[in-house]
DNA sequence: ACCTGAACACCGTTCAAGT
DNA sequence: ACCTGAACACCGTTCAAGT
C-alpha cells in the first residue's frame, strides 16, 4: 500500500556510512540493525498486517521520521525482517545421503517458520521479492540434486520442485486463522463441517471425524497450537520418494 | 490492518433480505454480488495491496459508506473475491485412475491462479481463512486417496499432502515480484547472480546459466510472463510418484 | 550525519441523516 | 431497506529545521 504524500519524489536510498571524523563521535543511537531487530519483534508479536512505523518508532524511543533515514519504506522493513529470519536455514547441514540432506533442509525451513509463525503467509512472497537469497541454501539444493542424478534442464525442474516443497507444506501449516474473533471462527468452521452432505460428498463424510481440526481447510486451530507433525513427515516422505522415482525414470529414458 | 474509528462497536452483520413489500420495489442498485464482482476486477487489476474501498465505491458510482451495508469490512471483500475464484475448481473432473484425477486437480488449481495471478500470494491464506471451503473439491481429494489405498490416519496425512501440493508450486510460480520498479528489480537480481562465488558455491555456480530467470529465487520474470511449465510437470510427477511409493510402502508395512 | 516537529495525502470505518 | 455526507482516528511518507 504505497501512500505517497508527494507522488513525484527522488528516492531515499541507503545512507553510505562515511568514516567518522576523528574525535567527533556522534553516537549512532538507531542503526539499521537495531531497527530491523525491533521490527522483527513487532511483526512476530502482532503480525505484518498490524505492523506500523509509528509503533516501531515509539518502541525505539524515536520520532517516526527517524526510521526513514535508515530504511526507505515500511515494505523494506518487512522484507528485511523476513530476510533476517530466512538467513542461515541451510547452515550446518550434516553430510550424508542426498535424501537425508533434503529431509534436513525441509525440517530446518519448517523449524524457522515455527519460531516465526506470523511470517508464514509472507515468507514465500518475500523470499521471491527479496533479491538477497541465501546462496548457501541454493548451493545445498543444487548439490543434493546432482547427487540424486539430475542434470541440465531436469535439474532446473527438480530445483524448483525442491524449493516449492520447502515452502509448500510449512507455509500452509503455520498460516494462522484470522485473528479477529477466536470463538466465532471455530464456530463457523464447525458449522461448515456439519453441513457436509453424506449423499453428495460420501467420501468426505466417511472420513470427516478423522479429518476434523487435523486437516487443511477443515481445522480451526493453527499449526502453532496443533502441529501437523505426521502430515509433515508424510510430506517429506512423498517428496523424497517422488524425486527418487523420477530420477530413476529419467535415467531409464536416457 | 483494522483501523477502527471507534474501537468498541457492535458488529455490522449481513443484512437479511426481507421480501419486498408488494408494489414498493426499491431497485437494489448495489447488491453483494455486484460488489464482489467489482472488487475482484480491481484486485485482479492492481493487486490486493492497492485495493481500497474508496476506489471500489467510485467504480460502482456510490458513496464509500454504501459498501458497508452489504459487506462488513475490506478484509471480507478480499476473502469474498478469493472465494469466488476458488469455487468450482474441482467441477467436471473426468473419472479415471486416481493418478490422472490428481494431476487434473493440480492443473485446475494452477489454471485458476494463472487467470488471477494477483491473488496468488493470498489464495493459500485466504483458503484457510475462509470457512466456506469447496466441499466438492475435498470430496474429490478424499475419494482419490481412498482409491490410492490410503485409510485412517494415513489418509489424513495424505490429504494434507495433496492440499499442500495443490497450493505449493503454483503459489510460488505466480507470486509476482514487487511491482514498485521493474528494471531496478531485474538489475538487483542480476547483481545477486553475478555475486555467486564459484569457490564457495561450486554446485550453484556450475548450473547458474541454466537456472537464471528460470528458477525460484533466481528469476525476475513472474510466472505470468514466463510460465514454469516443465517445472510444474515435474512437480505433479514427483507428487504422484511419491504418493504411489508411499502407498506401496504402507501396504507392505501393514 | 542523524534526528525532530509538523504537516500532507491518503486510508477504513462509523454515524446520523436522508429517501 | 438502502444510500449519502461528513466526520473520526488512524496511517506512510516528506520536508524543513534543528544539533
């Protein structure tokens, strides 16, 4: 939501840190790092929708306009906070079979989202919107796909599969319900469940008891309250087995 | 971003359509349907971030406040528009092997997002946030999983896998880059690519040419301009093969 | 270099009042 | 029942001015 007071305006841009004049030390009370830390804390607490610069400034004991000397926009703050969370997902992944490394990667990503669930609906889009990707992560992915036997165009496709697999399940699992009304939301979900027609949706009706509050679109608790652990294990299992089978099939065709 | 003028206020609620008094026909110029149509058109055009009620009202030739007689909030408008897009994804899926039906489902969902790419970053979260799920879709999913041999808790897990698979790839593929600056964005991406270190990220560097602008996190064109068709085919292939293999493994263990 | 005060141009939402 | 006018309480962002 870009609301510009004056539509036509030169960009702000990051200030380049000039070396301090010797002796004259102007204590930099704010600084980009401190701002991003505080922004991440606020977003973790109330979600990106409710995040606003005036509260951030108050939290930092500073005038709202001060933020803009270090960061060009609210969006950049959200992206920056998301990037800070993303970085390091792929560090310290133990060597081993490519299957195990892939599983470790998926678990790492999910763990990161579990620590920052409010970011779940954003990370996918922010990941793309962020030119600052984690090169270590991508190198890991490419290497494990080489080990799996992919190459050339097939490796590119498999790479996209892995990235999508990384984001896919965890994002859905941890995206929270609308925080507006708690009980009202649960009631609406239960009402929908009760409306399932055993005649028109027989298969669904058969398994409704098992699915209730444990399945996407049929649950009201979020992934933070009720983790879908076995579902996530199934997810990694399907991805790994699928990549194995596809690699075999491609090798056979070649 | 709930900004309430008066924080404590009773809810608005949907108006119940009373039968018109005979003769006295007050032409209902607005109506929930017409509003949602216009809202969807605006969101398709400029994205959910830029969507605002005042423009919607202007588009409908009406005062902004008039909207609130039919719809309780801006969020409800976005959810409603998203729901309208979602509905019917699973209609007219041809009978056949469960593998083919699953593939058809994934293609349907992607096709829907391709027609409404601006909704891509939302649909996942709106799907969850929306108590009005598409029962036909869910019944389809459960039925094909029964046919694949899943049952009980394993079926619940597999169900979650299928839903995540449906949203996973297409959402990433069609989530657009920040619309702010076009060329600047591409330049930033290219700069990142150039910064990949052949020594520290050797595997990534080896395939960088093939990945450039064709892979998640390494592309600047969106899925609307450059569809990742072969990547999506790989995705469905991996999911189907993975589910096949998992079903076999579970059967063997039982 | 870094921050403040005050303003501008927007918002979503409400409320009384009209018809 | 349905819509308008006008207001309220917020926003992000800018700009001149301070230090």
